[in-house]
């Protein structure tokens, strides 16, 4: 009999939503993965190495697209052929509500952190936010925005696949790292508890 206490393997495909995005990130259909990687690499080369501006590139692509569709429609009306197959170009109300709900959750989460930093005077949270912002600033000084996006694309196409393949080994290492971080966090809490904080009740000025 097998070990009943063995942890259940996480389905990375289901964790990523189980749809087309999950298939792409896990290379279930390698042609789509290769197409996405080549397209991202080509765009990175155009913007980073060739020196194209993002705004001018988008405007040029849209101009070519509009011109092609216009000429296609004109020639179709003259030659009695079918018009170009365009989808219904509109945003549904459900999509707007869903995007608004996601934005509201992020804004509320950010405001709760700001409240803990200002009113709650959470020193530990302040140090975590300060460290995170410093890391973002440091990484941003090493790469520009286009390169950061490209690095994110490369990581999204490699990290989920590697985790799905070596999940047991990675989980073991993450468990060890988590225990080490917990021990370090306890030490930091002990140090912070010895730091005197100002009382919430401010003295009235006579």
C-alpha cells in the first residue's frame, strides 16, 4: 500500500485556470508556445535593439491595419465579394464589471496597507514595503520597461513548466526556505518588540 500521508500533487494546469493560457504556459501546444516566444522576442528586438518607439510602432501597425481593411472593403464592394470578417468590436458590460471588481480589490488592498503604515504604525509592515520598493527601484535601474516585460514573458514560459516537472523537489526546497524565513521573522519580531513606540495618545499642548 502507498503512503497515505504523502502530500497530494498540485495540478499546475488547474492552478493556472485550466484554459488556453494554462496550455500556453505549460507548452501543451508547443506551436503556440513557440509562436508566442518568437513574437515576444521580435517585439523586444524591435523596441530595444532597433530603437523603435512603442507609440509610433503601435500607430504604424494600426495605420496599416486600417488601410488594409479599407482597401479590402472597397474592393469587395466593387467586385461583389464578401466584406472582411470583423468580430463584434465592443466591450460587454460583464467584462467591465469584472475589471472594475478586480481594480476595486487591488485599490482596497493598497489602502489597507497605507492605513496600517500611517495610522496603525506597523513597523514590520513598513520595513517590508520599504524593502519591496527598494528592490523594485533597484531592478528598474538595471533594465528598462521593455526588457522587464520581456523577462516576465520568459519567466512565465519557463517557471510554470519547471515547477510542473520538478514539483516535489521544489516544494521540499521551498518548505526549508519557509522555515528559515519564519525563524528570521521571529528574530526580527523580538528585535522590533524592544523598540519603544510612541503612545497613540498625544499630549495636549498647554
